[in-house]
């Protein structure tokens, strides 16, 4: 089947609909058109939007695609940026990806980050007395990951730099002056990190990235900084998953009681289901670099394709009663299947699937241990709703907690 045979969105250009509908844009159209794929025009460009496993297998499959040119430039610059692993393909991509796999998946890395975070966040929460989980978890994560990467207190304890790391993910769906300011602050952080690199200890993750060799030479300094930010920025973004998990604890106190005594494996099941039901990355994009025949779909060279992550995470066949929060589904980043794709799909070492899932789940589990075991708290009246027209989405209040006290302090 050629793209012309796919159903088409009836709008001449669907950019405004995408901005208005956010996460619902692809899955609701697919449901309405009775197809897992449809044609549309976004920002004046022809695109094929796909939901479900067929689209995921295309974007995280055998190749013949590039991520270059598949994201609006402001989103790219705030997230991955030019020269990053996400912009590479083939053997060069696998070589660079192996660096991330080693840094993030090796024994002890996730555990170290998670225990540093749990200790520091518990102290920060008790010092604050009341908090917004999205803000405080993101801020603590920024300090912890900068120190873990090898940077000293002039970087890890700088509140403005920590906030900029948060904004790089938080501003991706915005347009206008706020994005330009965030981009300028990102350039400032890049300069600070480049200058501070001389002092990071040998063996630290930042030093290992700076010393990583490609084509017989170390990475150019500007690329090394982009890849160091590819460790720092997404760890800070885990604060959003933590806020979603805290939202469930706030809405359903039974989970708070259950997690107080749960083992790590059960806490991980809870966190994995949070990653399935909560909106984060709505979709990923790529462009074909040659004609491709993919599961009955003939794609020409240069075809822009968007794969729907959010809708795929609610696929009825893969997840019965997909709207229900049900940690008993036994989901895991270790064995994700074709539809559990909060961080992309496919084989992590050879495709663009995120290398940070192990770290993410370890950080979420340690956050749940802090909130359910180390501290007690009350939930003030607030708006815990999640609007799907904002990318990236978040609980409206960021999840506010009050009366934070150490467990056992007469609480
Ligand atoms: C905060 C939660 C996170 C979310 C929602 C997330 C989501 C994603 C997604 C959807 C992709 C695939 C992009 C594509 O297909 O083009 C990706 C790739 C990537 N992620 Fe994450 N991620 C998260 C956390 C992390 C963490 C903690 C790290 C590292 C510390 C990380 C590092 C990366 C890198 C380096 C890539 C590029 C991989 C490649 O192109 O091969 N991410 N992430």
C-alpha cells in the first residue's frame, strides 16, 4: 500500500490541531479513521502519523531512517541538539550508543544515583516543610546528577543552572519568547560545563564522555558537552515521572500504605505502570533515507513519519482496560514488548530507544521510598488534573505536599 492509499486528515494543514490536541492528536484520529496510520500535513510538510506496534517497529526497527530534520529546530536544540547520539545512524550510532549503555547500565550506576537522590531529597523535603514535588524533585535531581557526573559545587549547587536543566525539557512544547530565553540559557550552561570540564576527576562520567574516541580522536569539545547534557537534562526530567507517581499517592492513599512495606520489585511495578499511564513524550519522528517496505506500507525516500507513543501505551490489545491504573500488568523496561514505549521501543543498543530507563525506574523507586517510608505529609486542596493539550503534560499543581515531617517525629 502506498501512502496515497492511507486515509487522510481532512484539514489542509493540521499544525493547529496538533497544538490544540497534544497527546490526543494521533490516537483519536486513528480511531476515527479506523486505521493505525493516516496522512496529514504539519508545518506545511507531508507526514504519516502511526499509532500502535506497526509504527513503533518502523521507528525502532531495521533502519533506513534518520532523526535529522524530524523535529522542529527549537525542540531539537532544547533536547538532544545537533551532533548528539540521537542524530546519528548505523555503525557510528551504535559506537556512540555503547558509551551511554556503559555509563547508564553498568552495575552500580543507577543504584548510586538513586541512593544519592533519596538521601538528598529526604533532607531537602524536611528542610522545606512543604513542597511542590515537580519542582523539588527536579531541583534535587539536578544537583545530584551534576555531582554524579563529576562536577563540583560551583556547577551542582548553582540554582540558576539547575533550573535551566529543568527548563530544557519543560519548555519543549512551548513557542515564543520563553523558548528563545531557554535556548540562550542552554548556551550559557554549555559554556559553563565546557569551562568546568578541565576540573572533573578522571573516571567520572563527564570525563569519560570527553575522552571518548571516534575515528581515532576524542569527541570535539562542543559535541562532548552536548552528550554530557544528554546525561544531565533527562535525569532532571525524571522529576516529572516522580510528580506523576506522587499524584497517585495523593489521590489514592491505599497506594501510600502499600508502598510503605512493599519490596523493591513491587515498588518498581508501581513505577512502571506510572510510566505507562502518564503522558510524557507524545510521539517520536524520523525521515526515511531510502524507499522502505514496512509491514505492507511502501514508503518513498524522504517520507516524514511520526510514531505515537502515548496512544500506543493505551493500546487495548496490549493493555486491557488501558485507562485503569493497574501495576499488576507486570511491565518492565527489561522486557518491554512492542507497546510499552514510554521511552521509545526496540533494542536499546541498536536503535534509538532510551538508554536511561534503568536509571529512571531506580530514581522513581527511591522517590517512592522517600515519600512512603522516610517522611509523612498531608495533601492540601489543589488541582491534580493533567491536561493532555500541553506538551509535556504534568499534574496542574505539580503535586503540593504540606506538613512534611520525618516518619516517627510524632507523626
Ligand atoms: C525522564 C524520563 C525520560 C523520558 C520520557 C525519555 C524518553 C526518551 C525517548 C522517547 C527517546 C527516544 C527518542 C527517539 O526515538 O528519537 C529517548 C532517547 C534517549 N534518552 Fe531518554 N528518556 C528519559 C530519561 C532518560 C535518562 C534518565 C537518560 C540518561 C541519563 C536519557 C538519555 C537518552 C538518550 C541519550 C537518548 C538518545 C538515544 C539514541 O538516540 O540512541 N533519557 N529518551
